[in-house]
C-alpha cells in the first residue's frame, strides 16, 4: 500500500513537473532546512487515544525553478508517546509545492504543500525496545524568504512549514495511526509577517 502511494506520487510529480521559465516563477536556493515540531493524537491496538510529541531536523534539496517545485528531504528526529517512549527515526520525503498568490509578496512567497515521507526507527520503553516503520502524509503551506539575486532575479530560500500530518506507525508489537500538526515554530511568525507586508 505504502509503496503504491509513493509510486503514484512520483508518477504524478514527473507528469506535471514544469520547467517554468517565465517571469512569474520564483527561483529558489537548492538547499534549505527546517526545525520541525510535531504534536499528534494517536490510536493503537488495545489502547486509548494517546499524545505523541516530536522534533525533527529536515534538510531539503529542491530544483531551482518550477511550478510545482518537487523538493526531496531527509528528516532526522525523535518522538515520545505520552513521555513513556523514546523513538528516534529517519525519513525520506517528497514534497509537491504549488505556488499560490504569486504577486502577493515579493519578500515571502507562499506555496501550498503536499508531502509524503517514508522511514523507520527504533523505539525504547522501560520494559522493551523494537524497530518500527513509519509513513506520513501531510498538507499545508510553506513560506520562503529572499536570499540574494541570480541572473537579475531575486532568489528565495524555502523556510517555515505549517502542515496537518497523518502518520502510520508499524512494528512487531502492532500498529498505530495518528493525526496532528507539524510546524517550524522558530520562523513561522516572522515569515507570516513578511508575507502580509
């Protein structure tokens, strides 16, 4: 199922990728990063709803121009389930970024974001530990800020994200599904203020 979703996403992004050489398209720096904080509520076999908190450092690599942009990302982070577990993990992600309101802000342009990520990790608890696999799907917005000039055009660096995220977590102990939010709290407010000006 997960592999089928990932394959469909790759085919869709390949079919709709646009070199986007006209002046309306933004040029972006190929490398960017984001410190992500997440908060979710999960359901799992034979348990009540439980909170899960997490942090992640996300490194992105993007084409410099296109609409949609299709950056790849590597995320390294850790989650805790109700402060009873420690769950380090790594994921590979694929974003589909579609520019909206292209003329709204030259300082902080906005993209709509659809994201798929797959990965795995290891969970430690007070009585046992085990590996797990994880799949995430998210949608929301991503903002950028000016970062120099290339060929007489402003260049932007992808920055803060605010997404609604759905997660599936599978291990030998069972499964869990969750829904919540993930965001870059350190820069989101700055970027939203710049976008509104």
